[in-house]
């Protein structure tokens, strides 16, 4: 009996401890996690634990000091370049290690290792897109360049010095996410840095609508197709002002290219699942010449619109070593500063939005797929074996077939046990040609920009940049401003790559590339400013063909109009413009919509006040305003019913963007066939019918919302901008951020995306710069620096960005220091 | 008096052990050992004192660390686990661990009772 009691009293705790010491499925080991010393409480940073620290890395031969200011921005002063990049790696890992780990895993298609089976399709797609293949090519290129290799070497060493040579971080020291997801940090590698850059390339250029366009060409007649998806319109306001004369022609090297007309497939591409997510990435940047500013100094502004997450994509840092001193936003995982400034110049980027990803149908000789038709010959394929490790599951082994175009992305993947694995779409036998697969040296661009002193340095720096194609804006203290659309662009015949191409015809292949000098660029334009907001790079006089999955048609007009009118511009003017909430698409849409609604104010009902509010609206999407909510519900409803014929469940289509939708509403005529609702066989709807019915739906929707709580109608609550933790844990996120704006508005804050880094740099002496991003320097949810910028960002505040000229100045305003010797 | 001393000593030992050993379940060993050497009167009392030692140790560690952090971390964890507040989280975990500690303390009592 006694032994039984002893047994019970010991067995229960032992079993409980055993269970709490291990994870079950997605549940982490709760005992370890709840440990008040080494568990999650180890991540509860002491609020005032900011002591000066000395670390000894003599074995690496690095020395330098980091001064942290009151926003936890590190001001790195390295004894030499190597020390500086080492310290950048070390400090970034210190604050963002888990983010670096998970983003590079996401890039490489290694999430199943952590999250299990449900991420196999995602991982397969990353592998099949050739993310690791592309990164390996970039790495091979890096290894040829001694300077760049030394830079990446130092960064990698720095990260690994933080993790520890033998990965000796203790459980207590792990970032909280490792504890929650129950896995360990692993050593950093050069390949991971390459993966991080390819991840950005994928974020910014990993879209296209080639299949959708091919299908639309079958759905729509030619005149509708051209009206809804044209290459140019009569009213574009391009990045390169129309004053620019293109004194070159697509020259002899390309003569053989321009001979054939792209023939869209004469049949629908038989797939359903559309790869085309309506792309939400975008950005604004502009540079004013001294002649347009109050102090006579050039001013440069940039706000890249990317997915807003915690920890933020950006890590603010000053990098200083003999020979360079710069400040700005860096990408955790890559050395150098991506968007920033030094004492002489400032630079920034927006996405080029030009299509650099095309699809070729491949005709294989046989089921082995070992060769494919190319002209009159058969070319051999190569194979790449991708092994995906899966938590609590057998590894998945996938064989990806590569043609000279690139990988066959979509087909049934054969997995190790002989079963087939459905991939997210079924584009059987199509090869992807993507500029991100070309060997390139993007780090070098940033490395050189960080040191640039003038316009020539800027041009040389960006010449190394291939993908993701960007609009590089530039301003220098000596007065120059410039913008260049830089990337590696194939020379295309008209229409090439707008739809799917026949890969067996060599004429459809890329022949050569636009020379760097002939990429769209302008220096010191007469209008006194350069600007870009993801619109067309040029007008139609540009000699080369290009197309886009999504040029932007609104922000550029607001920005260009504002900057044209602006004289004696100040920092305040720039802040106001970056936060401009004017909803131009709403203005243009309502111009068509309101006159077509039966005036509800003739009879007494609840619709009248909404109608009146829309009539009197100043088109500002301010956070607390209610009218933007009316408009958006109305517009979303209308947009869906206008393009109902593109809601196929069998065939992939993309819908015209807002701009061409509004144009169609204006120009197509009230009873155009596309306005008819397909589902109603015996009734023919007109545009006026659609506008009326969507208005009625809007009124009902708003009334039902008001029923619960009138406050729900405030624009920011309806829009609901969530800055989600990367792991999607709501508890670590900022939900319903109080901010206005929307897609197609200069303040492009949507549900998930927005200005991820707002920067304004006046190139005075010394430089006068301001910036903010919706996050915090620390990636630790247990730190007060985790999300401390978010509210200021939402309220439109900026922080001064202090580029300290020497260590003494940095020391004066530092909270604490880390010394490396 | 002896009981109070044993409990206070147990708490101190438990806190120190938790602080310096990377074994989260060390409390179970300590409450066992304290009970074994203190030889409490009854099995029930052994359980109670073991429970007190562990619960108080864990709660103190939580509260001490939490105060220095202004609850930034614990609030998030409570939300993550859908628990009302961080103090509820501390309370629930400490009580669960207390029960486990109480059981090992009771086991020690049964072992002593020849």
C-alpha cells in the first residue's frame, strides 16, 4: 500500500514533467516555456537594463564601438570596414535573430521543418520557383568579387559570433519565437544573405499575369481587351518626364527580335488557380532640386510600401568606418544600408513594377522529360533534387526539371513514396523565365551607394543592380538630383511576355538585354524634381517594349501635381505629402457613380444622408472619417459585380485595376455587354443598374454595421490595418492601427501593407534627416523597443536621424555602448 | 518554528536552484528533498508545505522579473494563451507546479514512513 502511494505521488509529477518537457504538435514544451527564469520570462527585458558592455572578439581581429541612442538605433564605429560589417552582423543578430532565421527559411522553402506538413505546398513552390537555385547563382557571383566577399564574410562572422561558434546559445537566450515554435537557431551562411536578397526580389517581382492575360484574350474582344489592359494610355504621367528625348533606337543587336508578333495561345490555358495576387507592394520617392526648396538644398524623400510586420522588415543603423559614414534602413540578413544617406548624397528606391517574369510552354520529347523542343532541335533538361525536411513527417524529395529558360514550376511533384503531391497550381509543362534567376550582385550596389559622393558614383553603384528592378532616386549636396529605373531588362518585341509564350520557338526567347545607359534615367530635369510612384517609367517614345502586371495610376499624379506647385519646400511640406490622404480614385469614380444613382433624398429614408455625405466629401481618407467607409463598401461591391465574368472557378483571370475600371465606366456606354451580369440569363443589366444595386447594398451594409456600433464606421476601423507579427501571432501584433490612407493614395496604408520606412533627407551641411517606421528596433516582443515607433508612425510623427560625424558626438547622446576589442 | 524554517529555507533553495540551474523542474526535486529531511507530521502537511514552497518560489520569481519588465512580455503571453491577465497566468502556472511539488513532497513523506 505504501509503495503504491509512493508510486502515485511520484508517477504523477514525473509523467506531468515529462509531458511538459516536450512539445505536442504545434504546442511547445510548456514546462520549459513557463520556467520563470529560463523560459519566456528570460525574454522579459529589464526596462532599464542598458549597461555598457565589452565583448572580446580578438580572434576575429575586429574592433569598434556601437553607441545606442534613445531609440535603440546603433551607431556603429568600426576601426575598419571589416570590423564595421562584423559589428553590423552581430548587432542585427542580437536584435533580430529569429526574423533573420524565419525569413531566410521562408525564402528557401524550409518552413515545413518548423511548422510541419501544412507548409509543404508553400515550400514546394519556393523550391520550384528556384529560390535556392537563384541564391546559389548569386553566391557564385559573389565569390568572384573579393571586396564584396570580404564584406559578406565579415557580416556572416558577426552573426555567427553572436550565435556562438558551436551554437552555444542557451535556451534562456533564445528569442521567444524559437521557444514557442520549439526549434533552435542555426549558423548563418553567405547563402542565407543571398536568400534574403532573393526574398526581396520575389516580394517585388515575383508576380506576373501572363496566364491570366492569355485567358483574357480569349474572353474579351480585342477592343475591350485593349481598353482594359493597354500598354500605354493617353494620360500617363511617367517617371521620366516627357521632356526626355530618347536619342537611341532599339539597335541592330535587336533587329532579329522585332520581327514576330506575339501570338497569344489560341486556346485558354487550362488551369484555375491564379498565381496573380493583386500586388500591393509599391512605393513613393521624390527628390527636389535646391531651386524648389526653401533652404536651397536638395531634399530626397522615400517611403517603400511593403507588408507591415513585427519585427519590421527594416533595421535602422548608422555605419561608420574610415572612408565611409552612412545612415539608413538596412535589411536584417544583408550587410550595408539599403535606403539611406551619407554626408554627400541620399538615395531611395521604389519598385519598377515592370514584368520581369515570363512563362514558356515546353514540349517534352517523352514522359522522361529529358529533352524538349527548341527550334528544330531537342535540348536536354537538367534536374535538381530538392529535399524538404518536414516536422513529424517523412522528408519530401522533389525533382525539379530545368530548361534553359528556367525551372518547370508547376506540374505534379513526385514525392519520395511514389505518391503525387498537388502543387498550388497546375501549369503543367511551363518554364519560368525570371530575372531573379540571373547571376547578379545586388549587395555591391548598396555597398557602393553607402560610399557615394556624387552623381557618377551613384550611376556606377546602380549599374550592378539586376533584380528586383527599382527606381533609384538620388540627390547630392552638390545640387544634382536624378532618377533611374535600374534592373536587367530583356529587349522584347511588342507584346512579348504579356502572355504565355511558345517555348519551342527560339524567336520567343530573350535575345539580349537593354544596355545600362539606355535604361530610363534623367538627371536634373527642368521641372526641378524627380519622382516615382510605380507608374510607367516612360512615355511611349521610349524605344523598348515593356509591360507591367500592375502600374500605378494615382499616387504619381498627386505627387507630381503637388511637387510642381510647391516652391520653397520645407521638411514639413514633405511630411505632409508623404501622409497625403487624398483619394483620387474615389474622386474619379464618384464622378461617374453619383450621377447614376436615383437621388434617394426625394423620399425620406436612411440612404439620403450617405448620398449627401458622398456628394460633399472632400475625398480625404482620414483615419476617423466615415465617408471613406461608405465609398469603399460601395466601390468594392460595384467592382465585384462589374467584372463578374472574370470570377470563373475554372479559368484564371485577373481583373482590370481601378483606373481602367473607372475609364470603362466612363467610356464603355451604359449598356456595354461587360456590365451585364452573366448569372441573370433573362435580364440585361446596365451600368446604371449595377451602380444602383451596389449603392443599395452599401446602404444596407452600413445600416447593419451602424446597428452594432456607430464607431465601427470610422475609416481606420473599417480598413483595419494590422501590423502582424511575422508568425501571425495576434498577441505579438498591433491590430487596427489608427491611420488613414489606402491603396492608390500617397499614404498607401492598406489592411496589410503601407509605408514601411518614411525618410526625408535635406542635403544641407550637415545633413538634416528625418524618418520613422511602424515597428521598433528590437525584435523581442518582451522589449519596450519592440513596437514603440508604431503609434508615432500612425500619428505622422518623424524622428530626427542623426548621422554622427565621429564617435565623440555619438557618445554624447548614447544610452549605452557595446565595445568590441 | 521548525516548519517555518524549513518552508523559508525551501523557498530560498528553490529560488536559487531555479535561478542557477537550467532545469525547469528542479522544484520537484527540492520539495521532495525538503520534505524528506524536514519529516513533516502528516502526508497532508507534507503536500501543503511542498505546495507552498514551490508556488511561492515560482510566483516570486515571476513577479520579481515581471516588475522589472513592466509586464511587457507577460501581458503578451497571457493574451497568446487566452488567459485573462498576466497575473492569472503566473497564478495558474505556479499552482500547477505547486501541486506537482506537493506530490513529490508527499512521496518523500511516504518513503520516510517505514
